[in-house]
C-alpha cells in the first residue's frame, strides 16, 4: 500500500506542478516521475528549511513545490 500511495502522491503533485507551471504536464507517467523526483527535492528543501508536516495534503504540497522547482530547473536547461 505504501508504494501505491507514493505513486498517487507523485501523480497528483506532478499534475499540480504542471498546472502551476504554465499549464504544461507530461502525461500520467511523466507527472508521476516529476512528482516523485519533486517529492525528493521538496522533502530535502523542507528539511533544510526546518519545516515539517504530517498529512497527505502536506506531502502533496511539498511534492508539488519540489516538482515546481524541478520544472523551473528543466526550463532553464532547455533555454540554455
């Protein structure tokens, strides 16, 4: 059940980040990948900033924030 929840949170956060970042998503699989990687980035950033939370909504927000940062970095690389 943990892996399924991880994938669902990744998909939701990747989709949310895609909507925030100029409305562009990567499809279901791409959103899951961006969301999972974003979850890692967001979790790392949240740990460095000393902010924490517990619920699913908090995890989705942290993952979406990390995915947004990841999309920002990808856009900088694509421009360069």
